[in-house]
C-alpha cells in the first residue's frame, strides 16, 4: 500500500525522488526541446500541489538545461520571470533575476549585431 508520512522531510524526500524521475523521464528519449521539457515540467508541478514556491523554482530552473541560446533567449526570459515571481527574495528567485539580466544583455547584443 501507499505509505503516508506527515513529516515535512517525507514530502521533501519523495519530491527529490520525483524530481530525479522527472529528469530521467526528460532524458529518456534523447534531449527534448525546451517546449517539450516545459510541458512535462508544468504537468509535474500541477501533479504536486503541495510543493513550496522554492521547490517550483528548483524544478523550473532545471529547464535551463533544455533551452539553447540564442534561439530560446526570449523563452528563457519569460521562464526566469516566472521563477522570480514565485518568490523574488529566495536565493533561487535572486538567481533567476540575475540569469534574466544576463539573457537580456545577450538579446541586446544580438540585436546590435543584427543591425
């Protein structure tokens, strides 16, 4: 049967295992596109209604592995806004804000080159 555990650590352990499983699932058929990875990740988050904003940030930041600069830069900007919005003052929220600034710089430089 299903073991239930009321301790917060139990939620964390199963969440970590689920995140590992999510990573394995995403890597099962070669490397998915960023869009595919985002869809699977959004489904994962929807299936885990009790996870904290920080855990959502962790899962969403994992998507960075599937996006390719420069073509996905705009998508990454939006993703980092989503991550930051969950909890702007957490370390991951601050990291997302920093990544967003970096990507914005890349887009601006690419725009200058294109002119």
